[in-house]
């Protein structure tokens, strides 16, 4: 049953009544239960974080709160009043504003045009630009957002664009803001600016709901934290009562896998040597800054870093998809000038970050997807022709060996679930005996079962001498699979970690460059959990990163 | 055949059939409103169109239409729009006629020479658009249209007595190609002669199928059309691909005038047919870029073109057929979009059902359609 | 699918108006003055008096209007995110409907009918692309096929039994009236006769613009600032443009994207219809098959030339109208003289670029100037067939050279369905 929701300004906000209360929310999609009996209570004037793994149900919950989805069961109360939204417009009217992870801004419009779209002030039939400009400046000053209405959005940096998104919702009178993974695209300094802005907002009495899976950030900015796992709430804690490790355990639901000592399969033979690799963006800034490293046969080199610090560009450069300067040597042969096709033929395999855009032809059958990336080599090709018969039989082999759940190989790739698509891709890339595998977020968006299977395959290939470059945002994956672990920040490697001893929180700290500023200590002088060594400057005066991170308090 | 194949064929046919039905219905309504009997009209068209001379005519027209549609389809498979087939084939036919009349070679060589000239000219003209696209990012839609007009002007200029043409029997045309440059046809007595080049057209169709579905190059081409980002990650050089596709498309376009030139007219004159390029686009859409589909569509289109003559006798405006053709095009693309979404959704459901489990939350959203590049 | 222009990364943003050092109008004014001087010099050197005559200017205006209206049709549609290459078809419908209604109800009723006829074509395009998600180019091609077919069919039903009409043309139709500004027209004509440098040229051009001008021309020109106002200064316009820039952003803010796309495309059709009506009612006094002559595409070229803005579009239409007028009147000599103008202009541009240290561009421009000069000196006239290609060649040049600075609406041509935001 829906009730008209009163505009935000008219509701009395009492200190006791939570600004937002979700009770018993359940939402089902065909075949999956996204949210089950979720309860959330957010106090007014606080920053409340909602954490959970990918696929835990956080996004669905927020979409419900924002009116983009309707819950199958449960209630939403704003300041004690039950409400029901049939569209985002209703939520906006009720004072809820959503700042999306993927910004919804028109590059060719000015900030002002983007902000007022849909709620334009008019005077006599014309857009009242002056009034809008005034209001925007007013809001920007009041909440310390430092947003200027005149520039084109395309000229703004990422952090500024995010603040424009925030201003968009404030302009519409939002009293409760939902931020969806806001720091995913920010560099550490921008993260600090954002957190500062959030504190301003709450000091003015606004409420912020903050979705994330970055535990250390959450701990530093949130007043309260709710953990969601597999679609339900598992607990609400205060930052001072918890540690990243405990939070992580709540999120994952079990003891974190303690990195076990395993047999090293690392050999002496360097399969990949990268020297002075740099990638520049349109403005000439180095997104990959003079990077050098080597990967040996049987070694998995893991690269940890917050998204947007150059790891995607690094992988693209090694694949030859992105122009770069520097040298790339594969098994002794310089492939720096070679095309992507030649690199693949030379033995480089690639599991891309975005499987739907880069890894698959969604409207083609599976066996054609098997050919993709390997068109010039057997069993897919026979001279100039495509060898359909062998491609088909090989696809069936991959389906068997990699447990790709599909009724047949004639099915279109788009009909498979994400996990099965990824298994197919991994299977395809591992076939043909590659020397080097570039795996970017190989288990992103993949169900737990498929994830374990993919890890297994990677380990086995590694034992047989494959060299792997692993880029991932999943710290467990990195720690569990890597032989060598490096942290990338602003295009440079800034720290080395020992996967056998480092903890996720240490790694997380290094990734955000928010070290603790202590003096460097000898690497092995402290027992337990001290596996991180700084390797150099980050280049922009971030003094803290020079140090080794402290061992976590257990 | 597995169940999948039958269902897929059914779905593939559904769209053109639907489109045909829609346009027949629409045209019938218009006829009724204008006071004519649609059933009678269609019957007369059928009876007329299936007579000997008309059948010959239909085959001859199809020979050109088929090539034009193939040229367009090569582009479509790469998500490129070669709207310049008109300009390409006119220039190609003109220059091939001029050069063909200027040399003397033994029989088969002479014909080969003419054909090669035509293909090369067509390829080069399309290549201009390709270069502009690859190096300057200019949309091939606009550039090929502009090149159409420029090509037409070039042809008009060359078709003057000062340049390459002569005035003969009140028609300005190029000198005749000697008989060593003629392509023998299939004579059906009084009914007429079917152009021998129709065999070549069919062969080009087979080559089109073979290259696209059986060769590595064809795989790369289709992949680029389906998902450029995936193709790049798989090692395809996109610039080379775009150039190759435009050149190939232009080369096939250049052949469009050959059936007529080599089989009947033996010179290029003011009365050389125009507008075949746009017909090619319609046919490629109707046939969904599939060589067999295009063949049927060419025949259908030619049939409509030829059989509408009879409508004059019935006092029905022939233009009704043009409307029918236009409606078919619009209806077929709408229908294709429809059936494509249906097919996708139904396949996803079927796969989920057969696996007996859940589609995980990240089911793939529908991919926006192109021109039936599949 | 291929969108109209896949632009390479754009250069640095333009300075916002508030921060300019000079008033906004200074730069365009300087450019126009420069062009005037250029043309004047060319006339003086080459002796091609017709370049800046009032006859040419008047003809240029007349020829520019359909291109202008067609370009506006393209603008309205593409600003809403829908590529419309079916403008030709919509123009045919407009020309036909305009003539048909004007026959019995007078020219202005015809103009309205033309707009409606074109709008119906636009509606069809909108239904196909917005509701059914058909590829924009394909739908446009289909409408270009349908338009003439429908017109021909209707002609055979309606015009064949009327005096002077037939399957391919209508009987004569009444035309909207023209006006001449009394004192101004004669005064300017007399100044023109003196053949003074620059002054007479200016007089010639202005004279052509105030002599025998059709009221529909006035309408067309007025629609330019009207469009600019509506699209850039009203709420409606902002929302419509947002559908062409980022429909998902608009959707998330409660804008009904489908509705605005429809409105944009139907308006586009109406403009196309007006362009056609102009052709059948003003440029001539009957409807004839093939009247549109590719102007739909030239209009698109003018739109691109004008960087999807009404002011630039007007300039582009003017340019194309001018070259068209030249080649129609004393084609051979006038267009030949244009080579000289091109040489002078490129030389000036090259010198400017060298001064600004853009060495490579400056050298290329100077080389091109030399080439153009050579063409001028070593040929006498340009064959008529080539002069007709001026708009098309110009379009290609503009596209090829200026693609960096062009700023197409960002979501132009992209398929959009509600609820597909990430």
C-alpha cells in the first residue's frame, strides 16, 4: 500500500527517530533472492556505512531505498513515517538523494545545466540561470563543496565531478544521501576531500548512507557500520568496537583463510620483463609511471591497488592495446613494438577486466567465442580458414574441464551466467599453452563455486610453469594466489608485500597510501603480520607511504 | 538438426514474413480505399510476372541487385554503412566501359580486364571514405553520401563529347566494347536472354558466405562488427579491418553494373540505370545480410519492380509498389528487432531452465542491436 | 552503429563567456569582415563581377533557405539524440503536401500543410527508432524510400486529373508574396553599380538581401534565433538536449526521455516539411519529383559545419547557398574566381598560423593556397558538372579537417531504452 510521502522539509526530525529505517526488506529476482529480511536503522546526522562483498545485496537494497526497485516484503520509514516509492522521483521528493557510482553527468553541459536538469527554475518561460547559479554557489559554500557552476563537466576531474553529483542531490533538498561505492574511482587525496565534505554535511544535520567494501575507509569515516552478507544483515557495529579483520570476517562469514605456506613454484627463468614502462593519458599525465618488474615461470605476481591507479592501463600496455613507452620482453624476445595479435601468438593470454565488453562476443555461440583471441592458431585455424570442427571439439573439452554449465556449445554466450562465462574465458585463455597470463579481476562478479574452480586452475597452471600477472581488488584472492605481491599507487609500485605474512588491512593501507607515518622498521623484527615493505616514493609528497605499515592489532 | 537450429531458422524467417504480410495488408488497405480490388491486383501481378519475358527480366535485374546488396552487407557486418554503392558502381561501370572499349584483348581476358577495372575503381572510390574514417574519424554515412554526388558529377562530366563519350542515336554514351568483351548469356528464345554474369553474381555470393564464415579474416570482420572492444582485445587491428571492409565493399559494388554492361548494353550511356545502390541497402536489410536471404530478397524486389507494369492496365497507380517496397523495409527492421529480443530472452530462460538452477543476479542485459550484423 | 561523427578526443575546452577578454561578437564580426574583403579583392582581381552582385546574393538567399531548414531538421533531431538521414523523404512529403493544399487553400495553408506532412514522416521515424529501437540510419533510409513513393502514388491519384498536373508534378500553385525594402533596395543598387572596392560589394550583398525576398524566407530566418532560444534558454530545450547528451542522466532525474525524443524528431520532420514546402511554393511554383535534389544531405552537412548550433548552421547554409548561386548564374567564371578567393584565404590563414607558431598547419595551408592559385591561373573555367559538387566537396573538407573541433551531442545515435542505466 502506498502513501503519499510528505516533502522532507515538513517532517519533524526528532533526535530519537531514525532518519531511515528499513525493516524486514525482502526482494526476489527470477532465480535469486537478493535481499532477505534486511533491517537497517540510520540515525540522523550520521555517516552510516553499509558494507559487504560484491553480490551481497547492498546495491539492491539501496535501489529499493531510492525507489528504483520495490521490495517484495518489508517497510521503509523516513523519520518514523512509513513511505512507499514507485519511482526515483518519489524518493527525491521525500528527500532522499542517490549519488551513483557511475556518474550520470552530461560532459558537454555545464555544471549548472547538469545540476538543474529536471528541476529547472524558470522565470517567464526562460531558464533562470542567475537564480540557479546563486543557489548552487550557496549550497557549495554552505557544505564546503567548492563547486563552480560555470565550467563544462568534461573539464572537471573525477573528485570534482563527484562533488557535482552530491550537489545535484542537495539542490533537490535531499536530507539523506546515499553514496554508492564513492571511493572506487578516487585517488587518496580526493578520498580525503570527500570525507571532509561528508563530515560537513553531517554537521549540518544531513544523513549519509555510504556503501562500500573498502574496510579501512569505512572505519575512518563512518559513525556506524552495518554488515550485509548473502542478502541479509549480519550485524551493526561501531567503528571503535571493531577492527578491519573482524569486519572482514563478518563480511565473509568465516575465518579468513590464513595464508598458508605453500611450495614455491617460482623458477629462475624470467618470462616477462618490463622495463621503464610508461603510459600517458590525453593530458600527458603518466598513469603508468616508469614501471619495471619481472615475472618468472611458475610465479604469480599480484598487483594490489585501488581502482584507477594504473593497473588497468598497465595490463592494456602489456597486451599492446594501449600505446606505451618502454620495453616489454617476453621469454627473451622484445615484443614492445608488436601488435596485440603477435603478442598473443607469442604466448600472452588475457583474461580481461570487463568480460562482456572485451572478452566475449555476446551474440555468438560458445564455440565462436572459443576462437576469439586465438583466431590464428590451431585448433581454431587451419591456414587461412577457421577450423570449425576442431574449434567445436576443443570447446567441448573446455566445457568439460572447466565445468562450464551450459546445455550445448551452440548457445549464445549471453545466455550463460557470469561465472560460467568467466570459466569459459579462463579455459580458453589457458588453452594453447600460454607463457604468460594477464588476469585482471578474474573472479569479479563470479559466484563462489566458480571462483574456487578458477583459482584451482590458476594454481595448477602455475605449478606447470605459467607466469601470471594478477590484478585484483579482492585482497583474499591476491594474498591467497600470489607469490609476489606489489602495491600500485598513482602508476608506480610503492610497496612489496609478502603474501605469507601480510594482512588485508596492511595491504589496504598501502593501497590507499595512508600509511601511519612511523619510522621504517627492519622487516623481520616484529613477529606476526609485518609483511609490508615500502619500495620508494609515490612522487607527490605523500610522506607516509615511505614507511612500512604497522602490523595490525589483533 | 538440433532443436536449436530449427527454432532459430523459424525465428529468422519470422521477421521477413511478418514484414511482407504487414506491407501486403497495408497496400491492400490503400488500394481498397482508392477503390480498387487488391486481390485482383496481386493476382494480375503474379500472372504477369511469372510469364517468360518477365522472368528473364527478373533474373537480370536480380543479378545486379544481388551484388549491390552483398556490397552493402559486407559493410553492415562490420557495422559500417556503405551508402555510396550508387556512386561506386556508376564510376566503375563508366570507366570499365571506356577502358574496355579502348583495348583489344582475346575474349576471356578482355572480359576479365573489364571486370577488374570495375572492381578496382569501386574499391578506390569506397576507399576514400575508408581513409577519411580511419584517419580523420569522419562518419562513413556522410562521406559516402557526399561521394555519391561527387561521383555522379564526375560521371556526368566524363559522359560529355569533350571527354569520353560520343553522341550516337541521340544518346550520349561511351564507345562500344568489341565483342571480345561481351559475356555470353543464356538465351530463352523469344523470352529473352539472361545475363551470363548472373553466374558470377552467384559466385560472389558464395565467396561472401565462405569468406565470412570460414576464414580467419571473415571471423575478424564479424567480430569487429559485433563488439569492437572484444575484437581489439583479441588482436584485431581495427583500422586495417575498416579499410579492408570498405575496399571489399567497394569492389563488389563496382561489379553491380557488370551484368548489364557485359551482357547487353556494352557501353555506358545516360540511360544506364541509377539508384541500384539504395535498392541494395533495402535488400540487404530484408535478407538480413545472409547470402541466401539476400538472394530471395533480390528476386522478390525484382519481381515487384517488373510485375507492376501490369497495374497500368488496371488503372492502378504503379507507385503502389514503391510504397510496398518502402513499407517492407521499415517493417522488416522493426520485426527483426522484435524477434531478436524475443529470441534472446527465450534463450536465456531456456538455458536457465535446462541447467535447473538460478540465473545469477548478474544476468546479461540485452545488447543493443545494430543492423543484424550477426 | 556508426554515429554521425566519431570525434577524436576534443581539444581544450572553450573559455566560458564570462571570462572572455573581448565581447562575444568581436570574433565573428572580424571573420565576416575578412570574408567581405576577400571576396571584394577577388572580384577586383578576377573581374568576375557576379560574385558579390545583388543578383547572386538574392539567389544565394533563396537557395540557402531549404538547406537551412533541412539543417534545422537535422539539428532538432540530433540534439535529442536521434540521427535523422531521412530528411529527404520528409522534405518530399512536405513539398507534396504543401503544393496539394496550396492549390485550393492558398500558399500559407500550404506551408502549414507542408510542415504537417514532414512531421508525419518524423513521427514514423520516431516510432521506429525510439519505440522500436530500430537503428537510426536504417530507419532514415527507409523513409527516404517511402517518401517519394508515397508522393508519387498520391500524385497519380490526385494530380493526374487536374490541369497541368501529372504523376510527377503538380499543377501550378500560388506562391507566398515577396517584399522589397523600398528606399534601401534602390539605394544599394546604385552604390553597387560603382564597383568600388568593398563598399560596392557590401552594397551588392545587402541589396540582394532586401530585394524580392519571400516572406517565407523571413519565416525561415526567424526560426533560427527562435530555435536557439528554445533549445538553449528554456527548460524544454535543456531537457531535450540532455536526451542527446546523456539520456541516462536525464532519466535518473525524472525526465521522460522518450517524450522529448519524440518531440525532437517530430519537430525535425516539421522543419523538413517546411524545407520541402519552400521548394514547391517559393523556389518554384509547383511540386515536381526530384525537387529535393539531395538537399536533405546538404542540410546535414551544414549542421555539422555549424557544429550542431543554429548560428553555425545558418553560416553553413549561407555558404552552400552562395556557392550554389554562383554556379547557377555565371557558373564557369564565378566558380573559377572562387579558386582565387580560396588561394587568398588560405594564404591569409597560413600566414596567421605561422605567426601563431602552428608551423605544420601553416605550411600546409600555404601549399594549398599555392595549389589553388595554380588552378586559378592555369584553367579558364570550371566545368559545370564540377561546380555542382561544391557543397559536397566543401562538406568533406570540413569534416576531414575540422573533426577535432566538432562537438556532436554525446549520445547522438546511441540506442536508448528506459531502465538500462548501469
